[in-house]
């Protein structure tokens, strides 16, 4: 799976995803450090990459409706330390085929994963 990590994720996360067989790029390595959310989302979409971030704004269904992008995974963690982020990503990769998030918005919390798929109701 092609994945792009937002600049707010540790470099060790990219190594872990690459070691797990994913084609992983980072926003920082591509000169997108500090880029606004729409620019980052557009870059990930143009490359056909699942975007992984800690930025809750990228999980906004109105701004990024499911089915209009390759997929967005938002990590909503109380502890955003590098070891915790990598541990959660490792659990995610072990539990899910990342291709299952294609076109979706997934909110990954400490104990659950919520997935909004294309065509699903957008909320209240």
C-alpha cells in the first residue's frame, strides 16, 4: 500500500511501515513540512497514497468526504509520543490490511477504530 505520513508523525513510523512492506513517504521528506492541510491532502491524493496523520482537521468529513481521496487515517491518541504512535501503527497494520482504508476516513483511537466508508451517512 502507498502511504504518506504527515510531518507530525515520527520518522520511526515510516521505517516501521516500510519494514511491513508498504511504500511509505513522508510530508517532511517531500518538502511539505508546514504545508496547509489542503495541500498535504492534495499531494497524497495526486500520488494515490493513504494519508496518516495526528491532525484531527484532516478527518473532517465535510472537507474530505469519503470516496474523494485515497484514504485518510487520523490517529486520535492521548499519548502522542513516538513510541506510542509507532505501537498503535504496528497494531493497526497487524489488525487491518491498509487497503481496507482506501477511500475512507478512519479514526484510530486507543481502543477502537472507526471507519467512514464512501457512501455511508455523513452524520447527524
